[in-house]
């Protein structure tokens, strides 16, 4: 997870940065800082140690700095013409087109791209604010950036185009802008969470929101209620998903693909076996639809804890994929070994943990690169598993001649659109919190979906049980009429994943029976469905097809999280649950 931190204050801000690094305790290995040392702009790079130690900076009288933490060895911050400093994070979906139009090379990093767009405008005579407005109109995707111009040493600009950014007031007139909610809640006394499209000026005066017409408005900055405690890792990990997914999209989205040794074997595959438990099992179930549709293959999904006790007869051309965030879950390791003993010749581990036991037992490992997941509940690692399984499914489809070049390109384009769609889903927090306020006291809930959204409903119900301690059960909506409908009444709400696709009309028909039995309905949908008495609708982002299950998964993660918050549960370490210990992390 890369992070941005900017500071500006009348006094030296380096000690404050040092404190932030300890609080963040990030797994990033590089820190890049651009700072003003007695008026001179200096750029420094630090290799960060694990576990994180207090950094001692060279003595300086530094009144402003912009720092970025990342796993990239090259700087994400630049000083250039017009004495401009820019640091950006996120994924720009038109990066290549913009870079070509600016003549800066398609390998440029995001900060270089933003800087080039701004400089082009400054060269044409625009003010920095005008340049920012034009830049924001040109950037597509899920990006945020902070910039500073030496001529205006009193302030900086922060621009949010989807990736979360927060502006805060600290003691001693220090102002901070950063990407971590946990950090800002600990450091600042008053915080403004930027909305998509916001441009904020912060510095030595009151922070101001710059409206599109150029008018400045004082920021409404509610005081941080420290008694509420620091937000949970689970929330931080839910909110990290646009970035964790963008990292994978960058790795696998634009023409790059799976390791060559694995690709070489794909054309001969005739079936797929997916082994996993918990949330990873739900990822496997969602992916089974992709392997059928995109790769044209029969798929078997085995619950690890059950699979080891079965008489299995793997085909000689079967591909076994064992899925585990930790790579250390004993059931999944046992299931994989069971498959191998019974003759499975081709095995892949999909894990978030390089060097974990699972990865040492297989022919090929695929890593989800999501960074450490502290909360017991799987969130960012799960959506990363889904994305990797999607890459595997369409690469198999391509290798087996099931997909045309155009279909592969369309699959890759959908990947590029995903981080933005996830960021848009995260903006539904207010509505989802409102639902949680109504739902968290319900003892029993149904979560329903159809097709690939049925396992999404299973995952949503699983999360509600896991962190909100509510008895939630998932059904395919077509099954309601075959039994579960007997339980529906005004006390049993039904949460519905209803993407506007080929199954939508069938689902609307299924829901009539719920209303007829006075069941309250809570619909997540990108369809044009109105909320009416007894039916509340949250409008989901449009534009995804195969990857739509990922955004519904994220929405249900948020719902379970806020239900757990309202119930006052120990969210990151739910009762009776433990996360398998991971080895080193990507
Ligand atoms: C535990 C956790 C689940 C997790 C499951 C599988 O049961 O409570 O949240 O999904 O383990 O973990 P893995 O590391 O194998 O994906």
C-alpha cells in the first residue's frame, strides 16, 4: 500500500514525519521525501527497515515536505520546471494515451504524468489552480495527488480524483494531508475527508476548498472524536482495495500476463479443481463461473476441509489451484496434498504470502501482492484473489482458443476499469452505514444472489457472521421458493445482490414472494430500481460485466463492517477466530 504524507507548519516538520512512519508501521520499503531545507528544495530517499524503526533525519529547518512510501525503488516525487513538486498515487486508466500525447514515454510513473500535464498548462500561461482544473479533467481513473510550487511556500494543493486523501489540523499550527485514515485520526484534531473532485488548499492559513468556479470556501473540519478510538484495520483494508487491485492491474492488465512456465501448460488443460476454505472458498466459487464462461472448462470447487476425506479421481489434464491468503491454512495444505497423492499432475498456489508452506508444495505460485492483512477477516486479499483468478480464467481461455483477441482485450479493459469502480463503491459508505444502522440488530438475515453473485451473497453472509455476529444465510434467489421462503417475515430482512444482467428479471420475480411475506428488502443494484416502502435500494456503479462480483463483495464487506461497528464488536479479532500466521509478505 503506497501512502502519501504532506506537512506544512511554521516550525520544523521532520519530527512529525518521523512519528507518522512509526504509526503507519507500513510494509513499504522505500520512503521518498521532498522537503524545504532553509529555502532549498532537497530530495531524499530512505530504505525502510522491517520492523519499522524510528528514522533520524539529518538536522534541517524544514517547514514543508511531501513524502511518499511505496515499494517502488524509483522516486514518485519530482522537482522540475516551474519549481513544481508533485506526488501522485492511484491508477490512471488513460495513462498511456496521456503519456503519448505529452511525449513523456509510456513507462513514466503517475507522478511524472501528473507533473507533465500540469507543466504543459503552466507553460501555456495557466496559473497552478487553472492547471490543476485542466489536469483533473484529463486524468481518468482513480488518482489523487499533492502539489506545491516554490513561489507559494505558504501552501500546497491536494486534489482527490478517487483515491482517499484527508486534510487535518494538528497542534502547533501544523497541517497534514495524507492518504491514511488511521494516521490522520491519530495525528489530527480536526479532519476533512476529501470527496472525489475536491481540490483543497492547505498550509499556513485556514484550509480552503476550491470550488470549480474558483471561489474558495472554508473547509468544514469536524473534530476527531478520540474516544471512538482509531479506525479498524478492517476498514483500512477495505479502503485499500482500489490500490491493491490497481497494483495487480498494472502487473497483469496491459499485455503482461502470467509467468511463462505456467502459460506453457495452459493449452492442454481440460478441467480445473479449486481448493480453499473460508473467504478463499467463496473466491473459488465466483471464479468457477469465469472458468466455465471464459475458458470453456468444467470446474470442481472443493472445500478444503471436506476434500481431503473424499475419494478423488483427478483427470491427467486437470489444473489444481489451491487458494489461501495466508498459504498456511492446514485444511488447504492437506487438500492440496490429497490431490497430489491421488495423481493431480499440475498444481498452482494462489496466496498473499510468498514463501508460505502452500507455495513450496506446488509447481507454480501466483501472488496477490496485497500487503499485510492485519484484520482476521479477509478483505483486500479476497478481492485480489478474485482478480488473479479472473486473469487465470481468461488466460486459459486465450490459450485454449476459446477467446478471440478482441475478447481478451475486452477482459483486460474491464480490469483497467475495476479500481475506479471499487473506489466508487467505497463512496457508498453513507448509504451502507444507514442500512447497517437498521440491520445490525436483526438476529437473522438472508443474503441472496444469482449466478456468480450467489457466492458473493455467501461471502456477504459469511462476513456478517464473522464480524457482526449475526446469523446470516445465503441462498441463490431461485431457491427461496423451495424452502427458505417459509422463514421470511417482517423480522427477517433480505439483502439482495442484483446486478442489471440477464438474471435481473428472474431475481425481481423471486423478490415478489419476499414482499408478499412482508420481508424487508435491501437491494444493491446498478439497475434503475426505485426505493419504495419495504424496499431500499443502493445504486451500485455501472460498467462491469464479469468483474461485477468484486464490487458487490466490497459493498457487503462495508455492510458487515458497519453492522459490527454498531454492535461494538472486536472487529479485527472476532471472538473464537484466528488468522493463520503468514510468512513474509509481498
Ligand atoms: C479463517 C478466517 C477466514 C479465512 C479462512 C481461510 O477461517 O476466519 O476469514 O477466510 O481462515 O484463510 P486463508 O488464509 O486460507 O485464505
